[in-house]
């Protein structure tokens, strides 16, 4: 494989690791915040999180580019403290997070809303706060749903193209993730390299798919 192809593999793994950390921290915080949809603000946040699933990725990427470019509404603020999102590593991380966060939180929220109320109430009666109940009672009971959400999110990040292309720009040896590199290799006539990268993606996706189906087949026995 070419040096660009190898770089794209390493870059994709780095982006994936960064997004996994963000999902575990901020994704879990969003689950905690949205598990009771009892205000207009929460409903609005939930709707905004869903938008990347409904909007074309390129359009979503353009909106983020418009917001986070150096003279954009958010980018202008960040640039004053020397933080630049677009056309760099953090642009790719943002793209992956935005594309995957809905897949991470929605299964968890749906399951939490079906969690036995008597267990939650018993936790409150025993003196545990809402946050401690969420962390130590609810989430351990959601472990397999968490794994399913995690796999779906990782798969989405791994195959992300549209948003990443707008925020990253496909700059060789800087923002060319594996999905974007496949397009570049085909465009440049390097079919063998594109095939090798595609096979790597297929192998990883197949393993994730098999594991996902295994978890789903057993999840109904271990939810609560």
C-alpha cells in the first residue's frame, strides 16, 4: 500500500480513539440529561442530535463548516484562543462525533425509559441521588445496550465520509481518513490500493456486525 494509505489507516484509528473517549464522556452525559424528556429545551436538544441522521452528510458538514470556520460564529470564538477545528484532526473528530452521537444515545435512552420504576424509586428511597442512581444502578443494567450503542457508533465513525470531507478537506497526510482515501485512490486510478483498503473496512465491519448480532440475540435475557 502507498504511504498515504498507511497514513489514512493510522489517522482513522486516532480519530476513532478520540471519538470513543468523547462518546463515553459527553455521550453518557447527554444520556443522563435526556433520559427524562420533560422540558422544551431537552426536546430541542434531542431533535438537534437526530438531525445528522436525517440530513445528507454533505449538508450537515457544510453547516458545521459554516459554524466552525475561523470567521464563523463558533470558529471565531475558538480561533481567539488558538483553537482551529476545520481542515485538521479535530475537524475529523467533530465529524465523527456528530455523525455517531445519535446512534450512541438513542438505544440507551429508549431502554432507560423502560427500566423498572420500582428499582429507581427504591434507589432514591435508599438515599442515592439521581446521578448516583444513573451511574451505579441504571447503567450497569444497561451494559449490553451500551455495547450495542457503542458498536453502532464505532461503525458509523469508521465509515464516515460526507461530514469528514467538508470539515477535513481531504488533505494528504493530514485529513485523509480511510474512507476518503478509498475515494482518492479510485480517483487516481490506484484500484489495488482502494481494494485493499475496502477489504480492511469490510473485515472490521464484518467483525463488528457479527458481534452486534450476537449481543442482540442475547440482550433480551440480560436487560434487567
